[in-house]
């Protein structure tokens, strides 16, 4: 399955129903594209501490955006 799929499964385990959680790496890549709330570290079922962010909404578009 691979590391990416495994991380996605762990993020899904810690997310509340109806929410979208992203990892720190994904946050860094997409910073500025979404409004997020840092939730700190959450433990997966395997006991791994994951730094997670909850996606709230797309970022507000600035002047001249398409």
C-alpha cells in the first residue's frame, strides 16, 4: 500500500465525522490555499502521534484571482 496510503488511513482514523484533517506535510504544501485550524497532536489507533490540521474552507480569494 505504501506510506502515503497508510498516512491517509491514520488521518481518517483521527478525524471527526464530516471533517477533513490533513497532515503537517500536506499543510506545508497547500499553505495559503485553505483556512485551517491547527489541532495539535492526535494519536492514531496504532498509538502514533500525528500533528493534524482541520480544513475549514478555501482561502479567501484576493484581488485579481480567477
